[in-house]
C-alpha cells in the first residue's frame, strides 16, 4: 500500500483553553456541590468555592445566606453532577487560561476583582490570538 505525499492524513483542532505555558498548569482534586437538577459541566468551566462547605459551584451562582463564593479553579474534564451526590473532580488550580474559552453561568461576567482573586491563586487569564 502506498500513499501520495500530498494526501491529507489527519488534522488537529485546538480547544484554545490555554493562553500560555506560564504559570505551569497544576491539577488538584475538588468536589462539586450537587444541584437541584442533573447538570453537565464541560472542560474549561470556571468554578467558585463556597466559604461554608468548601465545595464548588459554577462561577456566577448566587451565594446563599451567610455564604461567600470566591472564584477558585477551572474544570479539567467534562463531568455530570446529579441531584443525589456531590461529585469529585479534577480541576486546574494554576495555569494561564484563555478567558474567552472559560464557561461561566449565564449572564455572569468575570470582574477585575475576580481576576485578581484568581491571579493570587496562580490562575492567569489571557487571550488567544486568532490566526
């Protein structure tokens, strides 16, 4: 079997989640809080951490009474969270991420104070230049 050298063999598509190599991407385990409905979160979802139980909720979720939610980490792999149990996941706790590729709750925007909070944790938000 022979192939022509000009024949297309495959292709690569970039997800554009990462915007740079520094700081180095670091992963860690975390727990996403169960919800009132089964929800699928995709890789690149930005999460906030609860001050009351230390569990994660999608960035842009309204805090409960007496709770503070702080921008914290980025989801490393797709996951579905049910209504019965919290879900253990792998998250990025450091790295340089493309802000446009991050997934947040509908109508949520990342404020400068949130960028500052993430920066102190080792998460830098940048952009990816389109070709």
